[in-house]
C-alpha cells in the first residue's frame, strides 16, 4: 500500500487555520487513511491505490474540508479552451498511440509542492499506470517551450539533453546507460522508433514513458505547467490527467 508523508502545519493551512491539528489527525481514519507514524510536525499515512488523489496533501485536504463541512460538492475544473495544442503523427499509432494534456497557469511552486507533485506522478505511474506501461505523465515548464507541440517517433540515434543531465544523449544511450532507461526500457516495444514530443522549435521535451528533457524542467520559479499524459488506452490517459488536473486546481 502506498504511503504519503504530510507536514501538519502545511496540511492545516490547506484545510483551514481554524481547524486544529489534533482534529485534522483525528479525522484522517474517516477518509480510510491508516496512520503509520505521527510526530509533532508530520504524519505518515497509508492510502488505498484506488485513491490516487490521496498521494498529495492537496487531495487529502480537499476531502477533509468536505468531511468537516467546510466545502461541499464536487470540485469543478475551471478549464478553458486555448491556443495550446499537440499535433499527433501517425507513426505513434503502433508505439504509444494516445496523448492528452493541459496547461495549468499562474501558480506558485515551492520545493514541497514540487515534491508532492513528483510523488503523485510516481504513484500514478506505478499504480494505475502499471509501472508506466499503461500511462505515463510528464510535467513541464510551459514558458521554456514553444507551441504547437508534435507527438511523433524518432530513431534511436536521436539526441537531446535528458532531465538531471547537462550533456546530449541518444535515445539508445539513455536506454543503455541511465537508471530509468534500464528500468523502463522494455516498455519501448519498437526496435527502431521511440515516442517523443517535440516543440515547434524542434526541441525534444519528452521521451515517454522513460524521461523528460532538461529543457522543460519544473522548478520553484515555474509559474505555468504543461501536463502531458501518453498512454496505450484513451480512457486511461484521460483518467490520469483528470487526477493531476484536479490536484493542480486545488493547489491554485
């Protein structure tokens, strides 16, 4: 069962400062959360894989607000049409056929929020995403890329700078020499072509489901986030994106 660590002061800020930390902790089991460890500053809780929205304190805080009667009703996403788009090349059809995305704008990220989003991303990958095979998520700084994007395929000698690196690497080298490549390389089911997402300047921003590009890395300075989900099934892509979109809306 997955476990998430919650900072109590931060969780109280999300739920409402008029609700005591003791009351918040006492209500966690009513959400189906098992308390594994409780300290003065934090609590570790185990949650069901069927509730991926509980991978972050944002999702847990939203449920606590409902349980406490502070906010009621379904969270309604404030989605607007925009000029952001992803074109899809037919070559992905036999590799990884589906992609969907949103842009979340005007947010404020701190290190803890980024950590929470990464935990959500990893939990969705390993759970409903079947270790990245069924779905995978990429988070990107929108202001570092140009639209429209192109979801296509590239040969294994295609090069870009992967996340947490400063040097260009070919897709083949990423699969051979990096930890994520060795761990997830078997998900690339075509021996000649790999799925990639390019921006309109020709820059690679993602090699799903393996790794993102260093170019579009999300940092505490990021204000606008692109969330792209690639998948083997259309419904799986949309369901995964819905969880992340709802979390980002709660996060503001």
